[in-house]
């Protein structure tokens, strides 16, 4: 799995660099495009990025006005991250290439095989899950 994702990330690196993004930044934008307003810890889990790496990535994304951090309404000690319109626009520029790279990974794999593979990965993730959200 590491080799597959390593190849995927390598295939995306040039396009990401053209948009001023790194893999952790792209992952954060991708997650926020689907689930906006996450706590930083949740975003780290969903984006599969170490907390410290995510923190540095968010600094850059915020400096580029692609995300904004706001205190949580219920717990002022916690911070939520929101994608900005510019961040969504940036994500929408890279999304077609991400979808193309994903389609290439699954070339020659039937819909049924893909469904079984995805179901198996989801079961494995539940088996090793540390977080309850």
C-alpha cells in the first residue's frame, strides 16, 4: 500500500508544485473540500498526515488564503479549519488530475473487484482504527 501511494504521490508532484502545493497540503484541501470545518486533529487523521506536518502545511495554506482557522464555538481551546473559496478553486484545479491518476491505478480492474478491494480496505481500517469519529 505504501508503494502504491508513493507512486501516486510522485505522479502528482509536478502538478501540485505548479499550484504551490505539497502532498500534505493537497490532502488537507481534498478532505476539507468534502468535510469542511474539521478540528485540526480530525483533519490530520482524515488526511493521513502527522499533526506536526499538518500544522506547518496549514500555516502555508493559511498564508496563501486557501484555508482559515477559527476557534471552535463550543471549546475555545480547539481550532477548526475551513476551506476558503480560493482553496476550493485550487482544489477544483487539481481534482481532475487526481481523478485521472486514480483511474489509472484501477485500469484493468473490474467494478466488482474494485468494490471488494474497497470493502476489504474499509474493514482493515476499522480493525486498526484508533479514533472514534
